[in-house]
C-alpha cells in the first residue's frame, strides 16, 4: 500500500488528487481576489478629491519653452547697463511653472529660479524668486490684465540702490503674441513714485507643443 493513499479521504482513494485539490485552489484564489478588490475599493473611497487646475493655471503655460533675453538696467540714473541671458520654463503638474534662468552683466553672472502659480482662495497669481546673488526669498502676488496679456506682480525686498533697504517692487510681464514678451521692473520710491529699473525683451526659441495648445486655449 502506498503511504500517500492513507492520507486520502476514503471516498477519494484511487482518484486523481489534482482533481480533488482544484476546487480548493480555485476557492482560495477567488477569496484573495475578493479581498484585494475590497481593499482597493476602501482605499479609493478614502482618497480625497484632488483639486483641478483652473483657467489661470492654463494661462501660465504661455511661459513654457526656452527664451533668449536682452535687457537694460537703470540702477544708475546716469548710466544704462545692458545684459544678456536665457531662461527655460517647464510645467510642474498642471498648477505651477518653473523657470530656470541665467544672465550676464559685465563680470557679474547670475542664476535664478522662478516659480509661478495661482491661489484660488486669494484669487491671486503667486510666485517666488531666488537667485545666486543673494539669500533673499522674494514672494509675489499679482493679477492679470483684462486683455489677458500682462501679468503684474508685486513684492518687497532689499534694494541695492538704497543700501539693501526693504522696498516695494512691481514687476510686469507683457506678452506680445506667442513668441515675444517684455519684463519691466519698478521700485517704489519714498515719495510714492514708481521708478523703472529693468527692462528685458525676450524671444522664445523653443516652444513645447503643449504651450501652443495652451496659448490657443487661453484666448478662447
């Protein structure tokens, strides 16, 4: 007598054990599948609904691509200083645009990082700026013009023209079509007047396909 036959139920002795075990295997697989599906359902049910980007987020995609910059600085009223640079903007999800820039003004070389987004609670465009020339974190808030072509951002920070005194700045980006934009920076003087300090003309050299679609969508 084979030892294995002693372990078989009397009614199944002499039958193929594979056929006897198959229903149990199928049942276990079905139970495992049911548990997995139930767990997945519970996880999905517990996941909060994520926010969706709004039209203002889509408008920011006009910045996407690689741009070449030609600028002028008016920090010294008696002298205009010219500089050159470039910047590349990319999306971070559907909510943010990240811009990495490089520029040269004489012997001074600078790298920068700009973030732009939109706060749906404040109904304001928001952003930050850091660069390689200082340890200050600039924080922006602003609005879009009625024609949808000019973004105006306001901030406060140290002004090199006034011994790094904290002063108010206003910075505007005006899009002229899809391939050109003009950046202008202003400083608010103690008398309340705004003094223009920087103008940068930018031309887009490389535009990702999605930016062109977003440009068109922002006009509709």
